C-alpha cells in the first residue's frame, strides 16, 4: 500500500486511520500527514517520538502511553484528548495556546495542595492560565 496523502488519510474511517498509525505504516516525521485529522483516533501506546504533528486534529484522541518525546504539537488541537503524564510527553514542542490550556487545567486542581496554593499565588502563573481560550466560560483562576 502506498502512503496516502493527507486528503486520502482524512477521508478514511476512524478505525482504518487508527490501524494505519498504530501499525507504524505512517512515519510520524512525514509531511504527508501535516494537518491530518486524527480526531478520536486511539493512539494509546503509539510511537510518536519526534513526530511533526503541527496543526494535527487530535481532538478526543487517546494518547495514554503515547511517546510524544520531542514531538512538535504547535497549532495541534488536543481538546478532549488525554495528555500523557509520563516521560514520553517531555520535551514536546507546543504553542502558547497549549501552554495556557495545560496551565489552566493545572491551576484548577492546585487549590487542594500546599504546593498548588503557592503556585496559585503567582500572578504570572494565573495570567498564563487565564489566557486559556475557555477561561471566561469556565471561570478565571
């Protein structure tokens, strides 16, 4: 099977896209899937180390256990997905929008711990968190 173009890949049903990515038939560094639709794809345990995922739609994607080390997720949509909290998500390149979203989510759980309360006292941290696009709707921290 020849490598699909982004348009061909995006037209495939969800199950086929998931199988293709998890079978490692897709080279994560390939520009062919730049801005690809991986919405809802099960990427649990996928090797995306160093992947160029700029602009990729990962909304609702399952990223549990995915190796995102050194991946580029600038302008990617990760709403309603699962950010992996292990060393495989370290050194990921993200944009300001993702930093604000992660900071906002962290800020919303900080009030329950001694260290979290210290972090919430930092105006710069609160300002970054409140830059999250949904902070008005969900409430400022």
